[in-house]
C-alpha cells in the first residue's frame, strides 16, 4: 500500500466519479482504476461498489477511506514539520469561513502570512456544518465560525471577535427618521434575510423568538452582499453583521439602525481539530489568532460610533 493509492481513493470519494477523480490526480482513468483494484487486492476486500459508474463504497471501503484521510493528513503534517525545521513552514492552509466572517478574514490571515510567507492560503465560504465536516474529514486545517451557539465536537477553539447586527434600511423608507429599532419592531418589517441553512439566520431567528417575534422574510439569500443590495433597493430592510458595514461601508441610499431589546452578540473565532499530531499549519494559525487583540480587528470607523 502506498500513499498515492490512498490519495486516489480520497479523490474518488470527493469527486464521486472515476474520470473527474483521475483528472484531479493528474493521471489517466485506467491508472486510477488499476491503483484502486490493487488496493482492494492488498486489503483482501472490495472497496468500491461495482457498476457502470461510481456507486459508492462498500462497508470495508468506508473504513479504508477514513484511515486513508487520516494517513494522508499525517503525511502532510510530517512534511510540513520537516520543512519548518529546515526552510520554514510551507504548504497550503485550507480554511473554511462562514460567510459573515469573510470581511474580517484578511485581518486574521495577514499576521499569519507575515510569519509564514512560504505558505499559500485557500479560504472557502462554507456553512458552519460544512466547516465541521471538513475539519473532521481532514479536508480543512481550520475554520472560522460561531463558537457559542451550536455544539462544536472535537475541536479547539479561540475567540476572535463578537459579531453584532444592524438593521439596514432605506433612507427614504418608514424608518428613515430612526436611529434604533427593537428586534420586535424589526420582525414586522418587510425583510430580506439569510437562508435557514446558515447559522447566522438560525441565531437571528433565536433572538426573534426570545422576544416572542416570528418574522416572515419576503426574500431569503445565502449571500451577505444580497442583504445590502436588497436594502438599498428601498423595498426591503435587512439584518446585517456590523463587520460587513465596518469594512465595506454603508450602501448608498441606506442607513444602519442600532438593534435593541435585546443587545445581542455571538462569539466568532477559529476552530481546529482536537487531535494529535496537530497539523503545523493549524498550530501556526492558532498561535497567531491567539495573539490577536479582537478590538484591533474590529475597531469601527468614526461614522459607526453610534452603532458600537
């Protein structure tokens, strides 16, 4: 058994297609298929359900796949550790971030890159559930997600900042003369909110329930930028994370109102797998985020002082 065979198997699990897996591994399809057959011969059990196309894995195949992911991850960690002893940490750091955290990612990554300039970074916009699965399956070294709303199994966590929200509405709308609005009042407005599969939406729904309110959004989206564009249209209002407004500004023709009663917040931070050996890339990022002062990351411009 060689690591290359295991890499082919993991690629097949990811692509769910022999041809696409071969392309991803830069080999021909016959080469990939032969390697997996050889792996089956070495193990003495079928790994892939046979058919005209990829039909999934056998029970034995799922066991082999779980170990393959772990072995490949530990091989990467070994190479990274050796490189760190010699020429410094290298490799690719893969991070999943909930969409609402994307505006602050550069402020978390910049100090990491200053210390480890030979590392390349990939940031993927994912749901909180996808981030947890990615870390469990060795597909991500780290994630940036909510820490205190839903359970996070088998991870190490480090808070980075507190997320709060603003009510974004038209300058010419019904709330143009307001500087603040209660959550109960906001529930009655024509709203554009994130889709229910996103944890930010589940948090907001929980805050509404805490005040006995149940909004009925007219528009739902999985894009935080659509929240802003729909509020700017003048027909809808949105509830948006304040970091989005801090970094990109308040959209034209809109104003941001303070949400009160309650003054709610949730902790957002870094998570990595709680396993040994720890990936040098994950360990390096964790140490960097630990040293970051959250207020330095999210110090709002003067025009947002009324929202702080």
